[in-house]
C-alpha cells in the first residue's frame, strides 16, 4: 500500500488540521522533537504506520488507532468532555 493511502476517517488535530494519509501521519511524527519521538506511544504509532504501508489491509485501521492513542496520551492535544449527569 502506498504511503499516499488515505485513512477511512482523517485524524483530527487540535489546531483544526487533519492527517488524511499514512504519509501525513508519518510526517507529523517525524516533525516532533526527537526525545518525544522516542516515547513508546509514538514508537507504536510509527511501527503501525510502517506495517500499513508495507502490508495494507487491517494495518491501516491499526495505524489510525495508534495515532489517535498517541495523540490522546499526550493530554494536551485533545480535551475529554466530562460525562453528562442525569
């Protein structure tokens, strides 16, 4: 599968941009500071991106999930709304 392969649903970023392809997601990770890139969450994300580019299939979905998890694990990229009370 080419690096230009699109995700089924783009990955939204906190600044309003969206990561639409494997390449855009990989570029996002590679633009992070090196010490942050070495964090386990980003290592998992990049491994899944590589598997998706090499294999395709379900790996595209796993890559998207890994990116979302890595973004959310940072705590600053998204806010989690409080649950509604009945």
